[in-house]
C-alpha cells in the first residue's frame, strides 16, 4: 500500500494525504471514471467530497478502499454482492477495509446441517407423487377441453 501511495505521489506530484479528483483516481487505479461513480452507488462506504458543479474529491481512505474493491472484483473474482458482504462483515466487527489483509479466502457457501425437523426423503417423494398425480389430472382436463 505504501508503494501505491509513493507511485501516486510521483505521478500527481501530490502528497499521499492530498485529496484527488475523479480523473486522478481513475488514472491511478486504471479504471474509467464511470466505474468509480457506479461503485459509489453500490458501496456506500465510498464517500468522496462533492464540490460545486458535482466535482468529486476522493480522500486517501476512499482511494485505498477503491483499490481494495478493484482487487476483490478483478483479481480475486468476487462479485459486487460478495464485496458488499465483506464490507458489511468488516463493518460489523468495526474494522475498516483498509485494515484487511492483502488477500482473503473466497467466500464459500455455508454448510448448513440438516435440521431435525426436515422432512424425510420418503415424505418428499410422497409429496412429489401427489403433485404429479394432480398435474396429470389437470392435463387430462385440459386435453378433454381441447377435443370438445
């Protein structure tokens, strides 16, 4: 992360603590400006300051968050919903996205143990057979309507 800030300082001539425009962030992260604006709508954690004329100024924390979102989406293969879930989980633990480790394991579906009240396989098969029988009766009724 320090390397990214140093590279940004070399490119823009601004200190690492300086606010950046959409164009500067777009260039730094190699993302189109419309993607940054779209991500603002999907991730409420991104809160650039907005000045007159709608001009956005990103704080260093915003730039770092955008960098991490880009990493999750483009390098690690997360979906937007997956990243939103990561951010919510981190917020619940009162950690900021900047403090996340450089890489995380992919989210896997939780293994839900069968509940003791779950219907048995036989009960499901019986219910399916009943539905099938009802559907066959409906089909027969529809066929008789077509022949009249």
